[in-house]
């Protein structure tokens, strides 16, 4: 018996509880006494769904397991409680950034407009003691703009560099492994009562399983989550005259693998002993807090969402093109058509291939197909795509990859029933809400253009590479641990 997407010869799900209890648990000793006795101590943890985990054994290091365990509601309230104490040296400025794909969940669940949901969510978080609530759309603007530029550059040097194309881009990452710590089996965490769900992200899958076959093709632009981390701990901290380690930054996201993404080694600043994102909570975990507090979104006062720019508040919620994601494919396709071939593309026509989660978009010029893009959602489609790449039969210049079928709205941290199954009715409502949000092109965001010049020292600067980009590399795994059959 194996997990649905398992690549292992042996699956950790088979192991019995009495086997795991004999395993050393010294890696968790650092968490002893972590839980504080306060009015929030009875909050439920998220459930672990091993069937959703791609790498159900050797998935995480022991250090990663312990740190992911800490990314729950208790960590948020630990900071809130510290801020109530007299020792101001331990106080933190608490900032929460909300992903655009989380807002339709709150709107659909509580029968609100998306703008009302954003304001009421902001009001609820501030009633807890949060100082700033941000929208991560500006971070997605940066991510898309950098991805657009990188694709054009890769296309232009495709004949000189073997791995220039295809380019894979996604807001669906998770961390690369560290090599200095022994592995921690997820069943051990579960047997100890440490519960969370891990739907292995595309980047984690590429680095741990697909290795060099794919990693050189991945766009280096950071995901919106981690760019938001750079904005809050970099730009905003400087504007507020704060050291980055004095800000505790929380992301509200639709899926659990964002918790893992926040732990990547390259998203850590040693000088300030500070992660760009300190804690990730799913949309469902925020609802758990509301339930614990016996609060409904409809009962919360509306407060306008903050911006990174002083006293200015955010206006109405906007989104990017693309009905089920941050719209990398549509934005990059239109930009490439204009920059490379001088063609203005107004509307994009998707052609569904084997299923609705694998779709193709092409650009024709003078009877020739000059651009061929695809969207591949879900691991079945991803594996089929990689099979073609391995066989040298890959026709696409660009692929938008997402681990969750249906895209980010279907993240395991929000669109689920209590028994862990997809809530299709709620998901349909969320898709309707998201599709109705007005589209704003990243190029039209005046704040982004100003930050490129004033903060990032120009679009081609070294600081842009350091702040908005990262690197992906293969993680060595022994052949005996993998059973990849394409």
C-alpha cells in the first residue's frame, strides 16, 4: 500500500504505531514546555493527511519537523502574550500578510463580499493584538514581473543554453532539504500527537525527486509569499526604523506546504537571526481561532487593510489574470508575445488536453506556432509532463505548475471538509468569488515601479537578484530510496 503520489518502494504508512514509539524522540525535546497555559491553549491542531504527502518517508529533517510543529496558532498567541508583558525588550511588531487566494474562502464561508471579508478579517486579527495586516498582491506583482523578464531572457538565449527552456514557474514551492540532520518520519510525528498536513509542493518534489532533470528549468523568481517576507522584513522594517528581528511576520495561506517554504535556508538572514516569514497559518487555522473565540466574521468590525506605505490604506481587493492561480501563465504569455513578436494578445484561449487540469495555450505567427504554454495542475499531470521532458518529447516553452488540482483555491488548508475531503460546493463558490474580483496588471502598480527605483536600485540591479530571486538545486537521494517509474 502506498500514498497516491508516492515514489518510494516502502511507504511509512505501513509502519505500526508500536514500531514508531521505539524511535528516539530527542529531536522534539527543544519544544518541551513550549505550550503556554492561557485562554488559547485548547486550540486544535490541523490534521495530518499522509495520503496527501508525496514523500511520505524521508520527507523532512528532524529540525524541519520540530520547526513546522511550532508553526501553529499557539506560536501566534505566544507572541501576543509576550507583547502583553512588562519586558518591552521581548515585544514584537506583529504583521500578518494575507494571500489573495485565502480571501475567497472567507467570503464564501461567511457569505460576504470579498472586500467585506478582507476588512472583517483585518478587524478580527487586530482585535487579537495584530499591529499590521497586509495584502500580498503587491508581492505577486513583483513575482510575476520578474518571471516575465526571466522568460524573455531564457527564450532569447535558448539556442546557446541547453537548460534555458522550457521554463517552469509557480507560486507552489516548499523547502529544499538540509543535509546535516537525520530524517524524521511523519508517522513518528503523528504518533506523538504532532499533527499537520503536508501536501508536498512542486518545488519540493522537483528538488527531492526529479533533481537536475527539472531544477535548472525552474524560474528563479521567489514566490509571492517570500517576496512579501522581503518586503515586510526589508522595505517596511526600514520605513518603520525597525530591526527585522523585531517584526514577527505571519502569512495566511490556502495550503500547508507554505509552512515548509518559510523554512528554506535561503529565506533566512543570519545577521538578524530572522526568517523572512516567521509563521504560516492556513485559512482554516484562522477559522479555528474564530471558533475558539466564538466569533463570527459577520460580528467583527470592518477595518481597512494596511499598506506598506505609511498611513495609506489598501483599496478594493484586486487580482491578477488567471481564474485559479496568481496568473503566471497569462501574464507571461501576453508579455512574451509583445516583447518577442510584437503581438498584442487581448484574450487567451485554453485548450484542454487529457483533463481540465492540463491545458495548452499557443501563439501563431505567419502560420507557425511560436509560443506553446501549458498549465499543469496536480501531480498526475506533473508526472506526465516530466515523462515527456525525460524522453526529449517536450514541446512547451513554459509551464505553470501547481501541486493542487484546481489550483491554489483548492489548497488543503481551506477547501476541505472535516473528514479531509474536498468541499466541492464551497470550492465552486470560491471560484465564482475569485473570478469576479477586478484584474489589475502588475505593470500598472505605481508603488511597484517606485520601489524598483528607490528601494531595489533599478530593475537590473544586484539587489533585485538578492531580494526577489532564489536558487533551486537537486537534493541527493540514494537510488534505493526512490522508485520512479515514468
